[in-house]
């Protein structure tokens, strides 16, 4: 491999690395798990997986959860 080929490959890899670093790491995706649950990826290290009825129950409480977060805002931490 010539020096020019090595330099071109290095430039390509650097550009690819920068593109990967620049991706929005906070994007989420939703999938059906192997056991039939709904998995949300991208919130943390591991997916959040609940069954359909659990998601419905949680989503039905969305207003209460938001109110709780507002009331306890000073106590809660945010992940940077």
C-alpha cells in the first residue's frame, strides 16, 4: 500500500469517525421485543421494555407524572 493510499484511508476513517461522533445520541427508537413487549431504546444504557398494558397504564398517568416532576423539580437531577 502506498503512502498516498494510507493517507487517503486515514482521511476517510477520520471523516467517518467525525460523522459517527456527530450523530444525535438522544434519538430513540421503538421496537417489539422477542417476548412481545414494547422496547424503547436510547433513553439509557439499556432499553425500557414494558408490555402493552403497562405502557397504556403509564401513558394514562402522563399528566400526573408531569405534575410530579414539576412539584419535585428542585429535588430531581438531570442527566447531562
